[in-house]
C-alpha cells in the first residue's frame, strides 16, 4: 500500500536503514530508498536505492517529453 501505514517505530527504523544504505554506498546528493514491509510480523526489507528522476541535468525525461509534446499538453 502506498503510502504505507507505518507505526512511528517502523518509520524511525526505515529512516535509519535508508541513511545507513546511503552512506554504505557512498552516495551524494539525493536518492530514493525503497523498502518492503512484511504484512505479518512487520519485518522490513530494503528493496533498492535509486536516483531521483530528473535530478540530473542529463536526464532524458524533460527533453524527451517535450520533444514528444507529452509534457506540453498538446
């Protein structure tokens, strides 16, 4: 379920795990860290770490979208 209905303790644990992953991977700037939470038991699993779309100057999404007139609404 997005957004997840998390208990305050789960939020703190996920935040700590995300920061630990970010530092372990020696990242800089911003990243999105995705998690799964087990329905029964609430065990937390780190799924993946991603850059934030469009956060890079070279990102194709704005250029490609405009080229295809996708973002302009035309």
